[in-house]
């Protein structure tokens, strides 16, 4: 199984900080933000990792991460996303790297308190399809919200005015080989992006989606200045990427 960290985009919500660097390189306590999703993958036993970068500061990832030896990796692969075409577009750039394997995708600004070992192992046992991870949150209307009936997710709605559950789909996704064919069928949304929610709804529609919840806190550290500051406070108080 291979791991992908999506760290493209222009980071406009964190201006003026992102005038001088990519948002995923901003500090969260004493480490760059990008370290946390990388460690999420490594703690789950994934050692073959690709970083999707973008914007005007892509070279800084190479200077920071190098070949991955500081994480105990043999190497890290890189690719580049032009502009802000969406999460699904960025994912589509990794097809050759995935090479038919199952993949675990982590958004570069998502930080979790614990780990995804159990969720990843469950997906390894899953013969086909995809898995999303969900978390109960105070304001689900700010996220992609899963509608759950029984033990199944039947639909995901992006930032709904009237959420159909108290859960958010967090930025950790697991897919089989067919995800790249799905991405190729997508049409751009009103904001000009290929939406990951459309990918997930394809799997749901075809009965190929499972879900898991996650213990501990989760934060989308790159979504606002407040969240960036709060992420540091959470890491200082409780730590992150704990290994059982």
C-alpha cells in the first residue's frame, strides 16, 4: 500500500503568511505542518510516499524533506500540481506512482492526535473499493457531511446548510486502483475544481464505500489562522500522531 500527501494549492486563506511559503510548510508548534501527515502514514506502516506540491514554493519541499531519510524512508517521491484544480485533480497526478496498488491519501494540513493503524489494516482486508474516516464535530456544515443509514454511508454532501449527521469526512481517504478512472470521469464544479466528494460519492453509489471513525482530536490546520494557532496548542497539550 502506498501513501500520498496532498500539499498543493495557493493557501489564500492564510495570507499574508503564504506570500512567502506554502501553507503546508508553516510551523505547527516545533515542526512544519507537512511533517504530521507524513508521520500519520509512516505510523500506519506505509513507507512508499509521494508528495503532491504546488504554487510558487514547491522547491522548498525538496529542501526540507530531501529523500526522506530523516523519517527513516529510503526516498520520497514528488509531483507538481498547476494552480488550484482541486483535491481530486491532485490525486489524479499520482496514478503512475500508485501503479495499481491501494493508496492512503492524507491532506497536507490535516493533523490527528492518534493514528490510523486500525483503519488502514481494515482497508487492507477490504477486497475492493474505498474507505473514508469520519469524526463527530460541533459544526459539520463547514465540511463534507456523510448521511449514514444503519452501518452504511449513503451520500456525502459538501458544506450543507442542514447537515444530515453530526459527522465530518476528514482529509484521510483510502482507495483501490479504480480511483484514477473515476477522477478521469469528473466534471469541474462551480469553483472550477475536481471535487473529492464526487469521487467518494461514486464509490458510495456503487456499493464500494466503507467508513471508520477516529479517536482523539483532528484538525484542519490550514483552513484558517485560528485553526493554525489552535493546532499548535493541541500538539503542545496532547501531542500528535501517537503510536499504540
